[in-house]
C-alpha cells in the first residue's frame, strides 16, 4: 500500500528529509594509454578501449533535517566522491540525489578557491557562490576575517598559504553563509589545536538547527558529533546504524586488516544479542535513578557486564573477570570519587603468549576516551610469558576521578606483543558499566578534587 493510500502526507515526509540518496553510482573510464581516449571518441561507441571503475555503486540512504551523520571508511572507499555529488560539484552516473536546503562544504584542500587570488578575493568569490550579495559579504567580512585569524596573509595569494591557513579561511567562509546543511571532509585534521576547538564549538552550535555530514578517520570525533554513521567500503554501503555500533564494527575490521593472516578476529555479541533481542541504541544514555546525595559526594555504582559486552576474540586468550574495589576494602560497587581504588583484570592463555598485555580504557557515553592504562610499563622491565592454560591477572591502583553525572563504560583487552606491534586477542567494549550520581557540579569531562579555592 502506498503512502497516499495510507493517508500519509508525502510532502511532509519529504520536507523532514534534508538529503535523499537513491541508487547512486559513479563510474570512471580508465584508459591504458592517453591516445586511447581520442580513439574512443572516434570509435563512437563501436569499440570499447577503456575499463570501467565504479567509485560508487548502489548507494542509498537518507539524512533527516537536524541530524548529524558521520561517514567512515578506508581511503578509496568513495567518501569524497559521495560528498562531491551531494554538493553538486560532480555528476552521478546512476541514481539520484535530492537536497533540501543550502549546502556549505569544506572538501579536500584546493577545492573552491582560486590559488592566484588573494584570500580576500576568494572570500568574496566563495561567499557569492553560496548566494550572498556583495553588501551581505561586506557586512560579514569582519567576522570571517576574525574567525580565520590569518592576519596580513588575507591579502596574499592563496597559493602561498599553508594547508592550515587554507582550512582556516575556507571554514571561516562556510561558517558565515547561513547554510542549512554543512559538509566537512576530513579537512579539520590539518588545523592546529586552537583552531580545531574553535571549529568544533561552531559545529556543536550548528547542530542545534542544521544538518551535518561529517567525514573523518577519527572515531572519537565521529562518536562525539554524530548520532548515526554510514560505513562505505569499496564504493558500497557496508553498514548504516548508530554511530557507536558502527565505530565498534569498523575498529574490528581495520585491526583485522592490519593483522592479516596472523590472527582471525571472531566477533561476538552480548547475551541479549545472542537471544535475538534488539540492542537499544540509547544503551548508555538513560540516567540511573538514585536517592538524593545529602553530602554532595558522588555515588558510583559499578556493574560487571562481561556477559552482555560486545567485542571480538581470536581464541588465543580470554578475559575471565574484571573487579573494581577500594584499596582498603574488598570489591565495592559504590564509590564517591577521589578515593584510591584497585582494578583487577583476570585472564587465561589458551595458547602460549610471549608478551601478554592487559589494558583498559574508561569511556563516556559518547565513546570518548577519558583515561586508561595497560601493563606495558611493567612488562618492559619485567618480561612475562604465559603458557597454554595458565591464568594471570593485571592490577591497577589509582585514584578514582570525580566524574560528572551519567553512565560510563570500561573497555578491557588482552593482547600479545609490544606498544607498537601487537595482536588484540580478546576485546570487550563494555566490560564494566559505571553509574555516577551526584548533586555536586563537576566541570569538564573528568573532575579532580581541589585542595583550596579562595577569592581574595
């Protein structure tokens, strides 16, 4: 039954979609010799002197208005080709694209600016292409120049710019053209830390009302910014879903590519997934109900999650348990923050391990790494080898940070090798879940206890 027959307003559905991609494909003709291109024109289709390369094939997805979507994949997977077609700078071979709204794009370096023009001239040229009038550009030029912050270089030819200066100016333009859809293709990787933070602040503000397509190899940035992710592989959509789940799948895939035939990573899901239950995308978003904390101290509840955790394993070793407790007590499930704790991770070797490594990372609900450690600092001076069937454990003693309210997960892993070359034999994304409830405000991602705060 069609939408019309069901009484659904099709126009309302289309207006809620910012980008619609259907059956998209892009084919390039590859010639062995330059002269074959001329001969192909003379042949008028009677003879084929080229081979076809499909940079994209059968790509379909939609992006809702106000949604932030990350696009990930290895180099050559078709990410930049897709963005160029969405921006209208490249025509598709097959399929169609519907874009509702003004698009502003920051694509690969060198696109959009004339290298012979000065930065000032390129600002006027680029902004006019986005539909701004001369008077509108005059009004906003001061803000654009201040955002770029490249000083006197603004009146120098762009061809003399460094990659960082180019990105500064290009981002400053797209930040001031009142776009409905923002497209960013890995360009922020070349900026310095101060400017990158400025761009991220703008992007977070833009997300409140605009639509964002974000391409990056940095999974932390994708998790920080995006609700959904699209994984492109060899020109096709390999997977679409919640950003956290796609990032985990992509991490396993990239490690498998690195290991090659040295190890086979076998994916596994938690117990609920094995029973066929749908995984809740908001797994780590819901706040935990806790009684009011009168003394303003944090209350940390810790839940071991080994049976529910997702990850992979090779079969050479396995993590058996993860325990977190106060140094002066047995295993605890409630903490306040700031106390000294002991983390014990137990494992078993199913095959001989020459240089086993056990490590952990604590992450917030967006997947951002807050802190962690592994046993390499110890085994560098005290080498350890494990025989098949041997059990062993890693012990970490540290002072627990004062974390803001919310849920946190601990990733644990068992590897074999060294800091620069190793194989992850057992990886658990969510081995432990920490629930933090406090009436005391903590600033930043991780709080610390202050010994003195005064105002003189």
